[in-house]
C-alpha cells in the first residue's frame, strides 16, 4: 500500500482531475471559485474579529462604557456576516460534493459495466474485493475527504499568511541574555508557534502512521462481513433446506472477528494519538498567554493586546497544526484512495487481458451464425473443446448435450462473447439480436412488468400482448400483479422464474435464442408446451439449447455432443 509519496500524489491527481476537465468543468470551477471566495471571506472576518478583541478588552480595562456598547454593535454585524458566510460555505461545498460524486459514480459504473468488465473481473481478477463498496462508499468518502482536506489546507494557508504578520507585529522582540551578550529575537512568538507546531506535527506522524493500514483493512473487513450477510439473505431458502444456520453463523463470527480485532487495533492506536493531540490542543490554549505574559506585566501591552496576541498565536498555531488535527482524516483519505487506485488498476488490467484474448467475436453481413476453429478451455489450462466448426442458418435449432462438467455452459458463454479462455472465431450476423436464458433467470428489482421486459430495450409493449404471453407461459396467477414492486426472485419459484424467461423470449423475439438448461425445473408437459410456443412465436429464429433430457431432442434439428476432453460430434436429427 502506498504512503504519501510523489507517485501517490500523482495518481491521486489523476483520479481527481478527470471531473475538473469533464463536460461539467465550468460549472464545477465556478462553484469551487465561490467556495474559495467564501473561505477567504471567512479568514478576513477572523482577522477583523482579532482586531476587535484588542479594542474590546481595552475598553473593559479602561472602563469605557460607550466604547464597550459600540464594540458590541460592531461584533453583532461581524457575527451576522460570519454566520451567512459559514452557512453558504457549507451549503455550496455539499452541492459540489454531490455533483462531483454523481459524475464519478457515472464514470465508475460505466467502466465497470462496459464490455462486461464486472463479469471478467470475477474470472480474471481476485484482487478486487467488494466493487460495490468501491463505487458507493469509497467514492463518497473520496469526494468528501478530498474537498474537506483541500479546502482546509487552503484556509490554513491563508490564515497562516494573514495572522503571522499580525503576530509578528504584536509579539515585538524578546531579549535573551547569554553572559555578556544579549540576543534579541524579533517576532519571537512567531518562532515559538512554528517550533511548537513542528514538534506536534512530527510526533503526530510518528504516533499515527499505523492508522493508514488499519483504516484500509477496516473498510475491507467491514465490506466482507456485510457481503456475507447479503449472501445469506439472497440464498435464504437453500440455506434453510440444508439447515446450514450453524455453519453460516460460524462464517459470520469469523468474518466479524476480523472486524473486531482490527477495530481494536484502531482503537488502541487512536487512543495513543488522542492522548497526544488532546494534550497538544489543551496546552495550546494557555501557552500563548504564558509566553506573552512578561510583556503584559511589564506594561508593554494592555489586556486587549494580550488577548489579541493570544488569539493571533492560536490562529497561527492552528494553521501550522493542520496536519496534526487532520491526521486521522488523512489516514482514512489515503486508505480510500488506495482502494480506488487498486480498483481502477484492476479494471485496466482486466481490460488489457481482454484485449489479448484469442477468441474473436465479429459481426458479419452473412445471415449465418458460424463458429470456426473454436477451442475452449478453463483458466487452469484444461481443454474442454478443440477446433469446433459450426454453421447455423436462420430457423435452425441445435441441442448441445454431454456429461456434467464437459463444457456445455462454457461453450454458450463463449458464444455470448463473455468467456475469454480459448481461441478461434465466432461470426454473428449484424443487426440480429440475441438472447441468452440461463438455468436460473435473473430477475431485477422493480415491478413484474420490469421483470418481464428486462433488459428494457423493447420500447412500448401493450398490456394485451404481455397478458397473452403470460397466459401462454402459464403465468395466469400473476397477471394482476404486473405493476406490483416486489423481490420477485424470492416470490417466484424456480419453475416460475424459468417460465418468466420464456415469456421474455416471446416478447423480445430474438433472432438467436440460447437456452442453458432453461427447462430443468419444469415438468415435461410444460417443457413441451413452451417449446411449441417458441416454435410458433419465433418462426424465423434459431434456437440453441443445452440440456440432459432426451425429450429435448424432438425440438431440434441438430445435436452437438461434447465429452469434456475436447472431442465433439455433430449430428443431423
């Protein structure tokens, strides 16, 4: 994991600059300019309040009643302006945060989904844990912490520049007797503030450095624990059938143990850091008064000058101690950036590996779907299929059979262009839509209508047509629930989900329909009915099926048998 090195900041800038050079750049830059202006205004009001402190406390020391009430009125005006600036500073910063996060989220989602990268990452990359957290949580933290730290650093810098001159002027000079010599230190309180802050910064970095790695691990362990809980919810029925509650509980406890143990390390390290930073902050309250007290008691400055000097010292010390006060946030920020950089690197690596694939999937003007010299393997190098040559014309139908594990589903993944391990070429007729129906159909969140029309590229489909297809697929009981929002993957049985998949095929009318054991949960009567409807509704479509049942043979014109060793046999039925 990277530390605060030059390469870290260079890569952080590469993450950051994309938004500021995007199509939203002018609006974002103008908004940032307003926020920076408000920050500068904030510091200017602090300078005015510092000067006000001098006059106000002098009026108290001099028993100046008229001056006292006049200065209260002046304070009321400054306080009102300060409140307005503070409110809009926060409001506009939050507006910039959500705009930046919206743009980044869109970019990351696009990169993750583009060319099925999300699927390839599962096959080719084991380093990316919980990409959902990277996109939802880490992007939020990245934007929030980047703005907080950058604007905080700007404010600290401006405050330092503004108050260091005030403190230099107020502190005067300090004479240190050394035997017969006397050394005069001009602006001595400035040097005291610098030394005090440098010592605090060095000790904070030394004590808090382990927090960077601990925060990184904490986010990862929390995401792993949350993911395991989500898996139980999504697979609750299967776990209930197996009676696997005890093993699941043990798995949860083991994952949470990592959360607990790492958090305990975070606690111990933060306790050490808080001991120091709290003491550092408390000493800073009284320290400037102690340093300036000799000039006050010698009559060189009045009470107002003492309070103004103490306030200016506090502002300079706060500005110089920005790193001390922000170290915990810096550690979290670095952990977030390391996770995002890892996510981006993994996406780029997967894309690079995808570009090196030797399976070519190309569009062709020829209306024939063809496979030429296709070899398919597993990531471990095992060969499943060698030199397959296949041609399918419009209206053809093919049944792919073979023992379990011989590569039937892998061949279908290859035809879909999502399996990268192999060589050869696949030629798909251009302009012909394809639909792949896996054994367990995916049901998106939303209404039953959304489920039936998924992935939503059909345009407008009339209710009459949807209801007609539902009747054909024996989904009559659900016709009245078309606009009901529910978790349909839990409501519908596996057989009903497979009938939903056939309904999708009849509504979408693909030219090429691929069925991967799509009737495994159906009885033979329903299977025969659905294939009959597919044949009638999709007369010009080609159907490629995977299955074990002998009953499927009668619904196809050709049969491709695989044995799992690379050999294959193609027969006309």
